């Protein structure tokens, strides 16, 4: 999920106001919603599944204490490492509003990256907040999981910024992973932003929304000049109103992200505050490189199976750009899947189909020819 600095400032300011009001108006209610415990995995009758795993752990990763939420019905299942978006925005909360059911098929690892959420600390050296360090951290987390669960290889899934990071990890350390899955796969984010700006202008003109058209016309975006401050202020609102942002059913970041994070019981109050602090802090260091990097000129071959999950209505990471990037990648097995009812987050929006693909195709390193070429 690629939110921008201006949106971030609004969230932080609004967050402080919401938190103050909640603490004053409801007393301990917010604390009751913040035990800092992920939900237990239960069966249809509501009983805890024997042997299941639902826990938070903190692990030293390359000198920094980093937080991880792990859930799985059976810890002997394949391990799936989920790389969240942002930069700096954990996504476990989305699994509470849009349950994926992944924990039934995998031991799912929701790692919160250096500087994000459970892994945020003001003591993290700013000079360590680089893409190269994030790649090294991801490899170290994978090694921790391989050792803990006694699995020679695990699965890697990156979403949005996590896909920008994940495909670079897959290229750097393919021997550690069975396969790489890119959801909302980034190719060249600046070009995607230019395409989003043009699409939104066309749509709002067709709708006759003159107020939004004026805002967008005053918010230039170009490959030559980059993203204007005005674009950063209007982008999220314009996308979510049309259902082409994070999910098709999300109409604002406040109702779809901010409030659900405060309701998520996996975090304490202090950790929820750290989510917003970490998002703002992380993007100070990582956003510019994320926007400016053209992956299509950097990574052309991956020595492991590669799968892209792309929403037909995704404007955050443009569907057509993801498809063009997929077509130029050389890999032993390739699968491209378009989710017709999804925007930027197919796994959360169409979980049944996504899980079926993961079970039937990804776990067996194969593809359905109707959805994409089989590669070599």
C-alpha cells in the first residue's frame, strides 16, 4: 500500500485527535481493545485448534529487535513470509477486516520490517534505513524461519512496497525460497503514478465531479518532475472514492486503515502509536528510492518460480505495467493471475481464489495456462 507523506501527516494529526477523544470519552475501552495478543486459531465450534500457533515474537535481526506475528493451524505446514507494504506500514490488521484464511494452508509470518510497527524504535540508526539493508533483513528473517521450522526453503510473498523489496530478495537469494509471489507487483512506481493521475482525471471528468477535477488538474505528476505535493494530498482520496485504491470496498484511508488499526487486538496502545510513527519515519528514508527505481531495468531473471497476483482495478501498482514487467522476466516457472474483482490487494479481496492458486499452483510449481504462460 503506497501512501504518501502528505497523507501520512494527515493520519498522524488525525490519529492524535482520535486517540485523545477515545481516551477521554471511553476511559479504558481503548485499552481493552489493545491487549497485544493475536487471536487464537479456533475451529467451527470456537474451540482452540490443538497444536495451532498464534503468537508474537521478537527476534534480533542484523542488530535490531524486530517483531513478527506468526499464525498457523499446523506448524508443520509450509512457511509463507509476508512482506508488507508502505514503506513502513504493517498489514496484519487487514487480515482481521479481510480474512485470508492463509493460516489454514501455511504457517504465515507477518514480519514488521525494520522501522515499522512492532519493529519501530527511535534508536534505529537512520543510516541503516536503506533498501540494501531491508533486503539483508529479509534474508535474515528467512534464515530464522528456515531454522526454527526446520524447512530448507520457504515461500515469499510481497505486497506493494513489499513486492518492490521481495522481487529483489528473490533475485539475491533464490536458494532460500520455493517460489516468489508478487501481489500488486511494483515495476516502476513513478510511471504507475503518472498513469494513475491520467486515469483519475478521465474518470472524474466523465462523472462530472468538477471539484475533484480541479484538484487533480492542480496536482501535476510527470516522469520528468516527479510527484507534486498537491498530488500527494489528493491521490488517496481520489483513488479510494472510485474503489481503485487499497481494496475495492475501501472508500477512505481513515475508515479502511486508521480505525481498523486502532481496533486490532494484536497490538498494545503504545504499539499502535508506533505503527503511525514508524510509517512516517520509514518513508523519510525509503520513499524517494522506491518511487524512482525502475525495476524493469534491474531484474530480468529469477532462478525460482514467480507468480504475480494483480487486481484488474489496481491503480496503486498499475496492472498493465505489472503485466509488461512479468512478460520480460525469465524464470523457470511463471504465472500471472488477474483478479477481476480486486484493486490493490487480491489476497484480501478474493481470498478463496488466491488460496486456491497458492494451493494448486504455487505449492506445486505450476500454472494454469488460461491465466498466464508457463514459462520455460
